[in-house]
């Protein structure tokens, strides 16, 4: 006979599991002493910054404890202010595909800094990075450098509206596109009709210009386009959604999006801030062989320094000022030091076997954890693509945001604490993905898999 647990009983069991793991990891006893300097620095930071941080997820509100203040990074490891070292699978949230403090990137930065840090004028390093990207990316013809992924998306949306003369944008639940006002919108009660702001300070008038749809529902997308195509400038999607779990989409869905955009004369924007240069040099566009109208980049394109970009065909990009009427500007756009870091990084990515090696290590990590979880009947599944992975507390594949059980994040809290005490660092949120870098060795991967499996056992045994 099947036993059904009430929400209260389930919550009680989860609390028991959480308390058990905290005892096993020594969190309650050791945390205060283990992270004395980081705790002190965080208390000081609260005087200067809202919540003590300059980006919300860093505050550790989704996990136990207070943020670690990082002092040093080298290769696959980081060291916090208290002197503890960790295998790092956050990699600065993705940009550090070569690992920390890569010698060629560092040397290129130092060589450039010797000549100055910023000029507000064109430089040869900007030309060199632009040329390298366009020569090896068949899906774009021109690009414009900016200073962040959010700025790239903001500019891409403006370009799409300026090019089409329309205002509305379709986005998908579970895809994040930076803190752009018109895209900080989540699905509301009316599905395709009414959205809701996911941040205070976003005017209702902006929300009305954004239509939020669920992923994978081609029929619904078509019905919206049939009714409103004349108002819609673009559909924007993370082709590999990786900010709300790793929600891997089918190639057929992305191809259908392309076909629908062609049919209804709507632009297709791929937000490849995460997947660009991560899945392959041509990102998801190249992986799936789908040609979007506009692509946005960030993270890896800057080699660890603040860089973003938006790119498209020469025809569409000719609408950007000073050539066209769509205004975009930035004092630090194509900053020479950032260009140098990006160039040094991207040159390494073009080496034979680079992406194959990354994928092999990520696959090995995922297999080790998945086989262990299956053997022990733990409700854990690692989803992965290229060098991106995500630990989901589910036995079923997850491809939409509404398939993620918010209660499962309690398990991640406990796992995160366990891993910290065992020297493995993941981003401090269960909704965030992990990254494997070129600096991670197979020994690192084996060590991480062992520790993660031990942590999962501690939760569920």
C-alpha cells in the first residue's frame, strides 16, 4: 500500500535530514570558527553595500552560512580569506573556461595595462578580438562590444524594436536575460495574456510589452503569433536555459522557433551569454545549426573581465548608430584590457580537442554521480551539456521551470554546506549550474564526484 505524506510530515522529514547532515558535516560546531575572517568581512560589507554584496546570489541566502570572501584563484582552485582551498565549479559563474589566473590571459592583460587602461577610443585589440570571433562564427557578420551580458541583451532588444518598428517581445518562463526592465517579467495568472514583474521598480507599461510563455509549447507560441505577430518585434530565448536549472531544449523545438519566426516575420534572439563559447566556439547556434537573427554574448567573451556583445547580420547591425538610427553607446565599451583578456581566452578555445576534452570531463562527473544515485535509489539526477552541469533533486529529466520542486532546494542547502567543508565549491543556489574548466584535471573530477556522492548519501541515508 502506498503511503502518502502530508506537506507537514514531508517538511518534518526534510528538517530531520537537514539536521542530520549538519551534524555530520560539523556545520553547527565548526562554521563559526572555520570562516571567522569571511564572516567579519561580510559584516563590514553590510555597511557599504545592500545586503553586503554587489550581486544578490552572492549573499548565500539560498544556502547555509555567510559568503566566502575569495582571496586567490589558480587553475581549478580558489582560496578564501580564512585560508581554505576549494575545487571551484562556479568559475565566476561561467567566464573562467580556462580556470583561474591562466598564465596566457594574465600575461596579455599585463602587457596591455603597461600601455594604459582606457582611452575611450578604438584600439587594435578591439579589432583583433572582433576579427577572431567573426572569422570563426558562421552565424554572425558584425558585432558591437558592450560591458556586460545584461547590456548586450538590452541593446539587442532595442535593436530588434528599432529594426522591426514593433514593441512587444516574447520570452519564456525559466529563461533569464539579465536585469533588463522589460525582461524582468514572469508568467502571471493569464499564461500568454498577463505577466507579472519579478522586481520592484519595473513599470506596468513595460510589463505590457512582454509576453511570457512556457518552454516547449509550440502550439501556444503559434497561437500568440497568429493573433499578435504585427506587434511582436522578437522572440528571445536562452537556447540552453542555464539560469533556472539546466533546462535542455530539443533541437526540434529550437528549429520550430526559427520556422515560426520566419513564417510570421518576427526576429529570433538567442541569449548566449552563458552558452556562447561554452558549448563550442559557435555556441548553441552552432550546436543545433539554428541561425538566430541576433545573438548576445557575455561571460567567456571577456576572459574574466567585464565584456558583452550583441551580433547579427550586416543588414541588421547597420541599424546601430552611428550607421543607423538605433542608439547605443558606452564609455568603457571595447576597453583594451578587457579586449586583451577576451582575445587571449578565445585563442585557447580554438585549439584542437579543447571542447571535446571539456565535455569528456563533464560527462565523467555526471556519470559518476548519476550511477551512484541510481544504485542507492536517491532522487538525484545530474543534467549536463558540453561543460555545463546541474544537480537536480529529481529522478526525472527537467526541461521546464514548472517541473522544479521548490522544496528540493532544501536538499541543495545541505549539500552545499557539506561540500564546502569537504573542499568543493558550487555556486550558492540550487537553481544555478556548475561549470567544468580546462584547468580541472581528471583527478579533480574524481575527487569532486566522490565528495558529492558522500554528501548525497549523508542527506538521504
